[in-house]
C-alpha cells in the first residue's frame, strides 16, 4: 500500500468513523483503519464481495450492517459499517453512532472519489444476506468492586474530554466492567444498557463543564435514537461511540473556557506525560517563559503546573496498581518518576496512603 493511499484511507476513516480494511488478492489483511473495538472482518463477507465486480460493490447484511468493496490495483479496500441501523435517520451531528444504508452508500461513493477522482458506477441490485447470529454478544459476569472502579475511572476521563485516554481505557472497561442484565430479550437488554451508559456519560460531561441543558438535550436525542434502532450488533462499540460524542462536546467546552496557552500546556502534558522531566521543557515547547506559564496555569485551573503533572502521573499509577500485577518499583518508572522514593513520597502526599496500602485496599 503506497503512502498516498494510506493517508487517504486513514484520514477518511477518522473523519467518518467508517471501518476500513485492506486485503491482498490472497485475502491477507495488510492494513486496517478502524474504531478501537471494531471486530475482525468476517471471511464469509470477504468471499461474497469477491464475486462482485462493480466499481463499488455493496452488500446489506440483513438487519445488521452494511459493507462495500473498492478494487484498487491488486488490493481490495473494504468499508464496513458494523453498527448498522435500518431506520436510516439523518445523523450529521453524530447524535448516535450509526449510519443508515443510504448514507453508507454515499460515504463509500465519497471514498471511491477520494481514491480515483471520479464517481463510481454502482449496480442497482442490492444483495441482502443473512449470515446468522450477531457478530458480538454480551456475556454477563458477577459484579465486582474492580468493575465499579474501572467505571469510575472511565467517567473521570470523559469529564476531562480526553479522547485518546478514553479509547485506551475503554478496553479495560470491556474486560473488567460490570455488565448487567435487565431482561432476557437481547435487544431490549442492550438498549437498556446503552441508555444506562448514556446517563453516566451525561453526568460525567456535566462534571467536565458541559452545560446541563446541552448535556441532557444531547442525552434525550441519543436515547430516542437508541429506541428507534432495530439491531445493536456490537454493544461495546455502540456504547464507546456514544461516550465519544459526549467527550467531543466536553473537549470543545474546555478549549473555550481556558486560555489557549494553558490548553496547549495540558495537551502537551497528556501527550508526553511519562517522558516529562521538568516543567521548564513545557514552557520551552510552547515558546513562553516558565514563570508566565505557571502563573497562567494556576489562575485558570486552580492547581499548580507541577501538581497537575504529578496528579496525572499518579492517575496512571493507580490504574496499574489496581489492574496489573507489576512491581510498584516498575510502575513508578513506567509513569515517569525518576526514583521509587520520589514516587512513593509524592503518592503519599497526594493520596494520604502509600502505593502498597492503596493496592491492598482497592484490590
């Protein structure tokens, strides 16, 4: 895959939330641009698409998802909307994380144009397949205190408006989160879980600075969309995408509510957290004086720059203390402290207990 094609597919996937897979003629996966929890592309669909020779080959999987193939040299570029809603509501503001069939077709046509510079010829025939049960199913497990902790951790990240950290930690929620069961009807159970998740996201977004009226208005629209959907093929990705909608709103609010220099400092900290050696390097990277940055940061956030950095490092450390079996000395090094003694002293000063006591208490 050449660099130009790579950039087109990567940027298109990020802009549209379309899952894109690239296969060779031998069906070997050589690249993918997907949402964090996108499932493996089913081989049965790949075989079906190989039989189609349109410029843009499209398949509707009955009541579940939609997929399309674009042939490019010796590659098959597959677009897959794994969370499909048959209701096809217009959704340009991403009020729910799904595409309808007509919008999916237009999305794939745009991708074709981005690659070839012309519009594709599409067969009027729509192939509708039924490939059996859902690709993803929920498995309930006994609720645990660890599940409660990972839920709190995820909601705290939502309130910060940090999309990268959210997607990283959502995988931990899938593994350790408490997933309940409201009833025996699969679709109704998944809708109720999605509504409950939306409620949690709403509260976290308000905590993060989103106006209550906007948060609850967004919540109402998403819940209405949830009720209209006739299939939820991948509950975890469905729930993750709803959370991402709220995070994007919190992100915009935070950018508008603090001085741009302070916001850039926070972004630098999030991106380079474990490698930051001193606050001076942050000021230098932003082209400002350290004293001015420290003054502005404290004024806008109510905490000092160094305390903010240490608190973020300790948040990473607390995650590892709870959800891993790493030695505490290794955790201190992993999150960017120069020595175990500095880590332990900083931890106790902020958390009021030692790292070992914290691990024993919460495990």
